[in-house]
C-alpha cells in the first residue's frame, strides 16, 4: 500500500507543478498580448505621423517650387497645370 501512496503523492506533486506552470504560462501569455496591443497602437500612431509628414513634405516641395527653387520647379508647374485643367473643367461643367 505504501508504494501506491508514493505514486499518488508523486502524481499530486506533478499535477501541482503542472498547474503552477499553466498559471505562469497564462500570465505570460496575457502580458504578451498586452505588449502586442501596445506595439500595434505605437505602429498605428507612427504610421499616421508618417502620412502627415509625407503630406507636409509634398506641400513644402510645392512651396519651394513657387518660391523659385530649381529642384522642384518642374513638379510644381505640372501640379499647377493640373489644377488649372481641373478648374477649367469645372467652369465648363457649370457653363453647360
């Protein structure tokens, strides 16, 4: 009977260790989920900042072209011509 008691004690100890390990892994998993959510939010925020900076950069390129910067002069002229065509189209639509 003593052998069976030892086996049962050993099984109880192993089960207790397994439960402890499961609890530890669940807490670790929860911490990782929180960290992932934080990283996702950071990436989203940085992506929005990048988009805003790209827009500002394009605006600055156009402004530099209007001020006489040689680097972006061609792009600025193309953009102005495109805007003029759109305005002409709108005027033509209103005239009809």
